[in-house]
């Protein structure tokens, strides 16, 4: 397995320190590094590589780490972002960006070993999910339809029908939310409202009791009843914040 790790800090000593810590771990993966010393420099180079892991210093001049992270999150939705900061109050902003974790300075080998172990475990989990070829099969009036689970954004109940939103269009069949929940993989799908079930891997943003998606111009409501479990699922399964 080969991954790309970007390290961005306006102090070159910190960049070298992080790289040296990672190399000293002798991880069972091949690593390609992108070393930059400002948010601007990192953003100028993000079209050259697919970023898997990004270590971002928060307190940088001009474009700080939080703003840099927002742009990276849009460009690489699946990237694992780790913020480096000397102040705990940045943790909330890091959470809003769906960062994997934040590290408080001073950085030690022990801290880096702990975070890298968690990152490698997370990458392995994502690879397992990506390797599983799953199909959602349903029957409408005309035919039996097979859809790749990864192509489904959300299900919507409308009267007696279940509508399915995919990147390429909508499908529908007669069914119930109860039976659908029993059929779907709960590690991939979560109910957010009485008549909606969403694919959590397709979520771009949660704002104002609505879920927004990548690649499709749609939004889904979140009810008060399900808000807590939606937020908890994001924290536990997507971002692993501590």
C-alpha cells in the first residue's frame, strides 16, 4: 500500500521533525511526502498529488491551517486531516472540518506513534469498505434493478414508495422504511428523519438541521429525534475525534 502524506507548517524544523518521527516508525506502507511551509504553498501543490493524510499547523500567516483545511476537505473529501496546535480552543473548528484528530504541541514521538497507529487502522478499515462490492437489489413494475451501494446517496419515503437518489438519477419502488433499515448495512447508512436514510460516506456537510451531499445538489432534513445519533455516528465512524 502506498499513501501520500502532506506536512504543512511555517516552521521548517517542525516539518522535518514530523517527517523524521514518521520515518522512525518503519510503518508497513510506502509513503510519498509533500512538504510545504505555508498554506498557500500547500494549496498550490494539491493538484499534483492525491492526498491521503494531511498534517496542518493551525497558526500560520496569511492562510491559516483551518482555512487551508477547508479547501483540502473540498478537494479531497476522504483525506485524513490532523491539525497541530498549541491551543485547545481550536478543537471545535477542527471538529467542524471533520478532522481526524488534533495534536497539541509540543509534539513528541509518543504522540505521533499514537496518532499514526489510529490513522493506519482507519485506512485499513476504509480499504475494506472500498473493496467490498455491494449491490442493492429491488423490483419495480418493469424489472429487477441492481444498484451499487456506493452509488446511492439517500433513500426517501414518499407515500407507499421508496425513492432512491443516486449521482445519475432517481429510482423508486414500493417498500417501507422499516424493512429498508433491516436490509441496509448500518455501518454505511443512517436514518436522519422519519422518511429519510442517508449514505454517511456521501455527506459533505451538516448544517441547520440539514445534510448536504457531495456531487448532487440535494439536501435532506434532520429531525430532532435523530440529530443526536447522526452527530454521534459522525464522531465515532467518520472522524474519530478524541
